[in-house]
C-alpha cells in the first residue's frame, strides 16, 4: 500500500482515503446468541453498530451491551426503547443494555446505533432500526458508565432466542 | 510540491508528543501526549431544494464509509414520502430492493415500509423537514441508514428513518426525491440539502 503526505492534500492513503474511520469485520448473524466485537482501542470516542437485515428466532428484543477488560457489563444501564408500528407504539425501559423493545420473529431489521463517549468511562447511545414487516421503526437511547475502559461491544437478546439472519458490523473512530 | 511516501511503519516527530504516526492507519499525538487516530470530514456543496424533482450528489469517493445527508427546511409540493436513493457508476440510482422503515410521531404514530429508497415520512405539502440521515458502509457495497428529523409546518412532529440496501457496485452518488414510487415525481419548493462524507 502506498501512502502519501504532501503539502497540499494533507494525508492520503491509496490516493484516496484521508486518514480514517476503522471498519470491523462483518459477522453473519445467522446463528448463536450473541455477536461480539472485541479489542476496540482505548482512544475510540465513537462506535457505530450497523445492522443489515438482522433477525431473531422469536419475540425477544435486541440487547446491546458494552464492556471492559473485566467483561461485558450486564446491569446499570439507563436505557429506553420503543417500537413504532403502523399506528401504535410500545415503549419500555431497560437496565441490562440498550434495547429497542422490538418483538417480531419474522422481521428483518436494518439501521444503526451510535455509541459515543461522554466523558471518562461513560457512554451514551442512540439508534434507529427499520423493520421489514410490522416493525416499521425501532428506536433506542441511553447511557452507561463502565468500571473500566471500553474495549468490547456485544449484540445479544433479552431472552433465549438465537440469531437467524443478517449481518452486523462496527465502525469506530 | 514535495511528496513523502510511506511504505512501512513511520513516526514523524518526537516519540513522546507532537507527532504523526503511520502503521496502516494514521495517528496524531498532541503536546499533552494524547494519541488518537486522525480523520477528516469532507463537506459537499449545499443545494437549494427550491425547484426540480431530485437533489443529487455525485462523485462521492470510493473510500467513503459514512455519508450524512442533511436536510434544512426541505419541502416538496406533495405529501409523498421523501426518499434517499443510492447510486453507482456514472450514475445509475438504485430504485428497488431497499429494506426501510420510517415513522412519524406527534400525538399518535404513523409508519410505513419503503422498498424504493430510504424513506423519510411526510404528511403534508407544507411540511419542512430538518435533520439528518446517516448512511454507513457495513461491508462491501451494502449500506445501512439511520436518521432523525423534525417537521415544522402545520404541526411540530418528529420523524425517524432507517434501512439498508445492497448495491451492485461501489456507491458513487446519493439522491433525494419525493415520490410514491422510485422515480422522481414531486417538485421541491423550499430548503436546502447537503452531505458530509468521511472515510
């Protein structure tokens, strides 16, 4: 790979990208109970979780958890989520992660959740997912103070369902 | 113009502070010895959405991983859903295959699915949309989107938008239309639209 620094164009990589956002490796969310992204660098201030046609086997809700070298933290979240249907909405609070209150097994969900460093080990999150059928829009927001420096993010579920469709990836910067 | 080509891990400056470091990505360390990855946001040219049936942004570079489509008081002459469509090559817009949901929240909720673009709900020709929808490259030529907007006009309302699309080639363009189909139909009559892109 060639890399160029010059006086007029700042820093370019492969004659294109200017510095950069780092992409993770997309993971097929077609099985298992969680999709994990680890080894996130300590200098990261923003993480974007991306969902492409992700589905669960049942009526659980997606649950996003963050963690540090001690593992994923599963309590202490200040979170809320809501599912917006054709003419109604259902909202709920969540303390075990950031969630959407989504609940349709046959639905494919696409969109993103942005997790941003507020200060120290405190992170905030907001996101929107669109659904393919009765789950038209799903929103989430919240915050969480970790006991240490964030180094991992996991997408799991509120019950015992398994993933059965789609891809999940992260960007970090 | 002098050019410094880096073909291996390189540190420019002092090791402790005030340097640029390359090891596949670029990092900068400031005088407080705080080290972070470097990046830059590129702003497009704002387009007045006061006429025409589409607002197009082309020549988006292949290295872009994140594109923010910004709406400032955007209106059309119709109640149809606004749509963000992605284009490839020079330029073919993809007008089918989207998995998108959009909802509008006032005293009640209304939602719909859109398959011809990333949908942005609208209910009145007097609506003025302000806010942003961000597109993220998840992998290959597949993009996901999420956004929140406000409508000011006859009522004050919030709108959410999200979805995904797998393109047949690398993204090169973004288009905003108002339409009940995938083809440009409604005429823009207020506001402006611009993009930011970063990689």
